[in-house]
């Protein structure tokens, strides 16, 4: 849950950081949209636990636990709902 | 939760991969929409645990656990909400 | 979580199956809409655990567990949100 | 999770049943809307566990458990989101 | 989860009760909207456990438990989503 | 879950408090929007547990627990859905 910063601090960090990982929510296809939802879900985890090594060590624990896998799928579903709305459901 | 890739990497993978599993969110009927919501839920699991054998081995654990079954149904409900909105609730 | 099929396979199954259980999301009253949300929640469970006997055996476990009952109510709430939007909140 | 009935069966039951508990989602005030969201949450529980005596016996277990209380509040929040949208957020 | 009352009973209680705690969802600023979301989350708990003394005794249990704190934050997030939509995201 | 105050009390506190941490939901980019969603999630925790020292002591517990990390990511996903809608999905 990390230390509480004001919205401005977080946004300033996002602005200054050279790491632009989320340029847009717009994708060409639903499948790319689903891939983006996965990225957003993983970033949500990485923001709380920035240490990639720790995340890697945790993998055996959640990747073999059905409830963890279902919970992770639920996060993807919530982000996919956002990305699909952003792309007007790819209704050409 | 897998390794954190930028949105572009995931999307590039989705674009290049010959496996087009999600061409569209549009379905003819609500029942097909519900089936699509199930596919999306399962893909959310498979993305976190790509090994089909491992997923198969986990089945007895979650398929006999009411809380796991309820949680899985909740993921389907979230995706169905997205698919139903994409199809304007099949209101002809 | 079942085996991962492409969206087409699930939809094809839904199309071919003679069992049309979800003809429409439109209902006459909110109360019928709530009943439909319950059906959708139960179908989400039945898709993951198709064996009615197993589901019946699990009933004593979840029907006496407050957290399971609350979680089940949350799935109904998510589906009811979808059905209510589909019916424009029955605002005649 | 009860036995799986087709949507028609549930709706038929809702139509025939003399117990009209949900005539409308429209309320005069946000506070009445919040009260309706509580009713909807409780009905979601009562549908899965229809026995009022059993529900009463379970009360000490969940009413003293913070996680159960938070989870119940989350169900109310989801239904309140639906009722608020139905009433156009009571924006006169 | 309390005893199941019809929607009318709850609403009648809300109407008659002299305690008007939710006159409107409209706030001047997002920060006031976030404060309202917290009030709504707490009310959802208080409706299930009306005894303020019991709630106070439970505090040490949830206030030191990360999963309880995260779950409580999720309820606030759901209510904030409703309040933000009600205020058209304070987009002047 | 804190003591239950009326909506007015919370809002009054938000108004009077010199600490303006949420001036707006509008951000320039999706990445800043994601940063804001993290701030909102953390504020939801800090409102329930205002003691920064306690929150810091809890960190080892949740930062090494996959289910806690997934649950935290789900809160971020819910807030990001709100912030994305507020910014019309940054669709220039």
C-alpha cells in the first residue's frame, strides 16, 4: 500500500519518470486490449511490490493456487472492462 | 502475475501471435455472450498460469470448493457485464 | 476454470447446444430481473462445476457459511447491475 | 448456489409469486436508495439460504467479524451503484 | 445480513427516520466526494452491525490486518466510483 | 471502518482540512491517471488506518503475500476505471 503521497506527487513521478509504459488505452483489437489489461494488472502489483526478484519468488505460491489465479483473473476482468469502454468495444 | 512488460510488449505479443482467440466482443445472442465471458475468464487464468497440465491438476481443488466456484462465477459476471455493454445488451 | 477454448469454440457450443437458457436480458419487472441475475450467477458456477450432484453435495458447506453467502450475494449484485442497465432500470 | 433453473423458470417464479418485494428501483432520496441497496443485498443472501432461522443463527458469526462486515458493505456498495444510476443520482 | 424486509419497509424506515445522513450525492470537490464514499462504506458496515461499541471493539482486529485494510479500501473505491459519476467527475 | 459520521461531518472535515490532496480527477496522460488511482487506493487504506507507522510495520506482511498484492491491484483497477472515465479515456 506504500507510503501515502498526495496525488500531485504520484503524478509528478509519473510525468518525470522516463519510463513511459502507458502511452494510451487505445488498441487495434480486443486481443491487444486484453493484453493491455494484463499489463495494467501486473503494474498494480509492481507498484505495491516494486522488487522484481521478490515477485519472481512469490510465483510458485500463487501460480499453483486456484483462488489466487481466480483473483488475478478478476483484476484482469476489471481492467479489461475499462480498456473495452475506452475503445468503444472495438465497434467499428 | 508474471513479469512486468510494458504495454507495448504485451500488445506486440498479442499482435504477432498467430493465435487469434479474441477477434471481437460482438456475439449474436446473450447466451453466446455468456460463453465469451467464460472464455475471457479462463484466459485471465491461463495468462497467469500458462501450463495447461498444472491448471488441470488444480481442477479437483477448486471444482469442489464452493468459495472458489463463487469467486470464478464473479469473474464471469464482470466479463459478462463488459460483453453485454459491448453488444448494447442485445437490444434489437 | 476448465480447459481454455477459443472464444469461437465456446460460442459455437452455445449456438449448437439445444439448451437455450438465456434468450434475452430483457424482463418485465425489476423482480424478474433479480431472478435472472440469480440464474446467471448459478450458471457461472455450473459452467465451472457441471456436475449437479457435486454442486448439491457442496450446498451444506456454503449455505451455512456467512462469507460464502455474502460472496454469492456479491455475484448476484454484479449480474443485477448488468440486467438493470440492459432494461434501462425499468424506467418506463 | 441452488439448483440451476433456466432464466424462464426463475422469472416465472418471480412473476407468479404473490410476494412483490421489488416493484421499482426508483426512490425519492439517496437515503431511500441506500436502504433499497441493503434490501437487495439481503435478498441475494436469502435466495441462496432461504431459511430465516439459519440466517439468524449465522448472525453472531458475521456480525462480529470485520472481514464479513466489510464484504457485506461491498455488496451494498455494488447494489447502491446500480440504484443510484437508476435514479440518475437523484440529480433534480 | 439482518432480517429480510421488503424494499418498502426499508425505504419507509429511511423516510421516517429523523436521521437524515445522506441528503445528496453531490459534493463541491473530489476530496469531499471521497469523504462521502468513506461515509457510505461505514454506513454499509453499521447497517449490518448497528452496535457502535461492537464496531469499536473490532477496530484493533481490522486496523492491523493488511487484507482487511485493502478490502475496506475496495469498498471505498466502489462507492467513490458512484459518487464521481453522480458529480460528472467534477468536470466543470 | 472508523466511527460513523454523517456525510456532512466527513465533508466538512474534507473542506476544512488544509490538506488538499485531491484537487481534481483530470490528468494529462493515462500513466498519470494510473498514478492517481494508486494514490486513491492508498488514501482508502490511510483513512481506515491513519497511523503511518502502523502502515509501515504492516508492509512486510502484505508485500510478500501474493493474495494481498492481487487484492491491492484490484483496488487500483477499480479506481483506475473511475479516473479513466473521468478523463474520457484520454481520447483526444
